[in-house]
C-alpha cells in the first residue's frame, strides 16, 4: 500500500513509477513502470488494510471480522464496547458497521498499543469522533452502561462477564474471539454460571479459496484454517423453573401409569 503524494516515486523490482502518473486518474486505472511493467491501481479494501497494517499485536483476520459483524449483530447506530484495542483491525470493522450514528468505546491497557492502533485507524478512516479509547484495565472496571453489544479480544474474557451483566441492555449480544479450546470452555462455563445469558454458541470459521480457469477448477493448496473461535451469548432473564403440574394432571398421569402396569 502506498499513499500518493506529488513529487514522490514508487520503487519496486518492476521499476519506478512517479506518483504524478497516478494522481488524478480514476480508481482501477492501469499504469506502466519505467521497466515496462503494467500495474493496476486500486484503493485498498478493509481486508487489505487489516492484512497489511503495521501491527502492535496480532490482528483478527478478515474471515473472522465478517463473522463477528454478523453473529455479533453490529448494526448502524449501535453502541459497542470493545475489550482490547490491539492493532485496531476489529475497531475499524466495528466503526464502519456502526456508522456515524453509532459509537465504539475501546479499553486497552498498553499506551504503545493505543498509539499504533490509533495511527492505523486514522490512516484508514481519518478522524473518528465516535471512537473513545480508554487507557484502563477492562478486567477491573467498566464505566459504560446501556451498551448494545460487547465484543472481546482479550485472553481472559471470563473476567469481564460480570461487567457484561451490568452494561449490556436486555437482549444485548456478548461476543468473544478466542484462539484456544481451553479459553472457550472456561468462558462458556462463566456465561452459564452468571445466570444472565442464554443462547450461548461457539463457532469456528474456515475459508478455502478456489483456483478457476477455463479448463479446470480446484481448491487452492493452502487455506486459512483455524484462527480462533467465536463465542456469542444473549443477555436475558434467567430461565424459569418448569411449572408444577396441576392436581388434575397429576391424577391423570397416575391413572395412566396404573393402566400400563403388568401383573
């Protein structure tokens, strides 16, 4: 990825290309380097940005980002609390999904990580008035209330389950991205033990691309397999106990049981 500027030149093994040859052209134009190689000029997609951005920490891959937005039900205007800013990849996806009417509050404990992530976010979206970054330990305390969605990319999300019980609106979605089954097992147990969540589900996303030509089709030899698990749950009232059978029902069940007895 290259940010164009007047007077600069793009250099590669394919030859140099003055930025002036690109400035003013429509996106999708072809240009020729000094060595005669043709290059196609396109603005980077969000997936390109995520894979190529400078990293302070490991990023969540595009295949998981798409699933997070869908299964987390991140909608325009949503109020989202993010646990773990990281390199800003997930934050970028959340900001684009909530739009200008929504907001994202992200908790991060490391100042150097915040600096790198904000540089990535500004480079992709410019200034974002609807993003708030808190230099704070999300395990200890969360200031927000009445958030629609809570999305976690921290190593021990079971520590923030009590916060999720307090900050999420009724019906709100809690979603955590986790790389290992042991983390998933402990989180799911914590969600169920809290009594505040229902419809807890765990998913894994696998992506395999295909090579297509005029004469053949085959899957590519390499694929993006396991990167992490997605655990989702909905904030809801505790499941009520089963209603006690009415007296007439008990009598009917007893009589049916006697009729089936064999001497």
